C-alpha cells in the first residue's frame, strides 16, 4: 500500500517545474538576444548573402529559308533594359524619377511600361527595348546605383530581304494581352508570329524556354549560376519559294499595283508569291511609331493588303475557262457548236458588247477562248443555268479557300440567286448570268484561286492544294512536306484537253489575246482578262486604262504541265498588253533555270 505524497512534497515538485520553465525561457531569450542583438550583422549578412533566384532563358526562334536554303530571316542580338521588381530596394514612385533622369527618358513612358507589368513579382518589366551596345555598357557601369535595373541580351528578328517577302513571311511582335489570356504558356514580353509564315508556323518556330538557377547576395553579386533546364531552340522552316524567281517577279512588278503567283502544278509548291506595293518588314521588328503606322496606312496602293491571299477581284475573261467547261460538261454546247459574233448581243432592251467592236464572226468554243469573244459566251450563258455555272466554279476551286498554309485567306464569291436573295431580298436576272459568264458582275476571286484553277486545268482535273512549307527541321529531324492532293475533278478529261488546246492557241496563234506571253519551246497556255472596275457610260471611258484590271492566268508546257502562273496588274488596262508580258518574263526565267542556260537575274 503506497502513501499519497504530502502537501510539502507536492509543492516542491511544482517549485522545481517552475524553475525549469523559467530557465528554458531564459535560454531561448538568450539565444534570440545573441542572434538578434549581439551577432545581428553577422547573421544578417549570412541571411542576405545567398538568395536563390530562378531566371528564364529564352529559347531561340527558328529560322526561315527559301527552297535553296538561302537564309531569309536572322536573329540579331539586342539589349533590353529590365526592371526586376524583386530586387528593388525602394518603391517605384521614388525610383522612377531617378531612373528617368539617368536615362534621359520621359517618366510617362516608363510608367506606361510599368503599368503593363505582370502580377507576378518575379516577372521583370521591360523598360526600354533595343538599346545600343554603348548605352548598355553605360548602364552596366552605373547599375549598382539603381537596384532592380538589369541589362538582358535578347534576340531581335531581322528579315534579310525585308521588302522581298513581307506578305508571305509576315512578322513577329510581343504577345498581346488577349494572347496571354488564351495561351497560359505565354509570358509577358514573349514574341509571337503575327502574320504570314511567322503566324502559320509559330508553334514550330517557337522553342521551349530554359531556366537558370542563380545564387546571389543582397547586392546582386552572383555567387553561382547553373543552367537547370536547357532551352530548346525552335524548329527551322524551309519554304517552297524560289529566291531568284521571287526577286525577278518583285523587280518586274515594282512600281505597279498587283500580284504575281507561280506554282509547281505537280506538287503544289508555291515558287513565287509577290504582292505589290510592298513594305519593309524590319519596320515592325525595330518598333513602329504611331506616326510611321499612319504613314504606312496612307501609302498609295495599300501595301499592307496581301493581294494573293486576301485581294478579291473580278477575274474578267479568265473566267471564260469556267464557263466553257461548265457548258461542255452540262451538254449546252459541243466542241463544234458555233455562234455568230457581230460585236454585240441583245437581251431584252439591253445591249451587251464584245471587246472587238466589229465582232469575231462565226466562232466555236476554241476560237471564242482564243479571241476572248464575249458574244459567244453570252449565247452560252443564255442556255446555261447560273447554278450549273456556280457548281463548276466551285469544283475548280473558286468561291472557296485553297487551303494554302497561311492564315486569313478569303474565299471570294461565286454569286447565285440564293445568295442575292439573302443579301438584298431581290431576284436574279438573266442579264446577271451574262455578266458572270465573262467574269464580271458580283463574281470575286483571289489570285491564288485562279492559280489553283489553272493548275487543275493543266493537270486535266487533279485539284492540288498549294503550300509554302517545303520541309521543317526540329531537333535535327527533317520533316518533308509532300503536299496534299484534295481530289480529282468529276469533269470529263476530254473537256480539259479541249480547253487546254484552246488556251495554247490564246498564246501561240495569231489573233490570240495572250501572244505576248509566248515563250519559244515552252508551249505556254493561258487566258487573258480585262476586268472593268466601273460600268462604262461612254466610249471615252472604255479607253481609260485606270478603270480596268489586267490579268493573265496560264501554265506551261501544254503537255505534262510543270508550272502555273497568275499575274494581276491593277488599273493597267488590257491583260494581253500589261499582264501577259510579265508572265513571259517569269516563264522564260523558269525555263532558263530548268535548262541551266542563263542566270535570270
């Protein structure tokens, strides 16, 4: 039997525990005193001497080459002034005037840059871009006076031939706030493709950023730096474009408004892609001021318009190829069907004229194409339903996008009664079918669509998708692009052969409207077009070239065609006089390069 402790013993235990607690508290308090008071400077130095920071290593953007792997883009080193907010030792409102005075910059400009900052403190603010090397060195020498400032070496996109490829290459710029919201992978200050190939293949061209771990003291002095994740550079892109032919087309068209596109009929590879007037792509990468932007917008000819892709035009007599094929396919005419042309065609109380005032006499479909006889096709359109004509046009690629690997392609327009009813609430009139049959009226096409159409005729029904990517390289892996065949036309091949022969006559026979595109030994086939931009009210207006767009669309050679070409010269007059000679120059150059006889430049 154990006895309960006496009150005196119980009080002794409480007394002992009390002193244990007091002693422990004094020990902890002494430790705090030793660290915080006696050894404050030593431990503060130890605590601040080593700060671990994560720094992003931006990946290099992939390069772009022409088909011969001539470099058409470069990544040039440049210097940016950053503000690292996690290293600032004073508030921005106090630091800003000091920095503005040091940099001789406007405080309002710096504030606008600062207001665009990320909500993450670790994300730096880019205060000034593209500063000179000498200025970067001046800032480096004084950077200790302004904690938070840093110089970062980055890369700026430079276009080797800025005026030669602007509409096809496109340009890059800093990602917008909307893009940042849509893509969580993007960070403030990231550069992305904005148009052209830069936009279409942005994901391929953009690499994966790496990361560097830095140990630095409170003064910003680095004690160690290690790449913890290596950046992965973006993939390179090799285009189908032929530099020499592109340069020749550019020089031939320079000073005029229009477009030249040229394509390999068998593969769909686009060899030439020119839109004129042009501009220098490097204006965008070097920083375009509001004044420069407004000046660019006001330039004559709208240089920013990507004509092959987005220019919608009446094709003029080039469309007669579609009318002829539709009439043959639907049994409205035969190869031997003839109509008499006396220079005009009457429908009710309206007179439609042929471009040849005296008329062409009796002509069949082949001679009607050769001489571009309007009256013949007016007679055809009288019996051909507009829906049938529209169906053929769509089958040949008009009224819909070609699928070329660029963003923003327009589909054009092949009008129908249903379209007109929905648009204006009005019915379709027979006279409108006549206008469409010769490529006028509400009909709208792009140069790329006509290029695709001519390629289909040249290959006797094989519809191939034009493309600009020849191959790509990513992590030393080469991925060729073989092109994509869309489908084979359901139209009878004999009709294609008939039309091909007629188009050969257009260029190679007397009284053919495209004789100025003739290239000896190359059997060029083609169709000219002169599209009216207004309804002529007098004979004098009919003779004014500025009211007409000049077209030539063709291919060569006639048998086993290799290339198709479309030339558009705006406000120039007759297609045979103004567009066909340009096609001749390009086709001669192509033939010379193929035969390796002469340098086309």
